[in-house]
C-alpha cells in the first residue's frame, strides 16, 4: 500500500540533494535539475496527500513547498 509513497519519498530526497549540490557549485545545469526536482516533489506530495497519516500530510505540504521553490529557481510558472 505504501510502496509508491516510499519510492517517491526516496526519489524526492535524492533529487533535492542533487539539485542543492549543483546549485552550490554554480552548475549551468542546475535549473534543468530544478525543473525535474519540481516534478518529482509534486508527484511525491500528490501521493503523500492520499494517505491519512499525519506524517504523510506533513510530507505532502513540504513536498509542495519544495516543488514551488524549485519552479521559482527554474523560472517555471506553477
């Protein structure tokens, strides 16, 4: 039941870490990664929002916030 949620949580954490690394390095590709990061964070938030557990609701809120920030960094409209 939670397999997809857990998978997306791990993907979200990995891409967020990579995006932060590339931004700190001043990478020319950081904005590309931020666009992908926004998509993954949005998907993770959507999945977590389906579950009634408090930690899933909190995760969804954080993922949505991260997706919004990544879109801003990438210059993409929400």
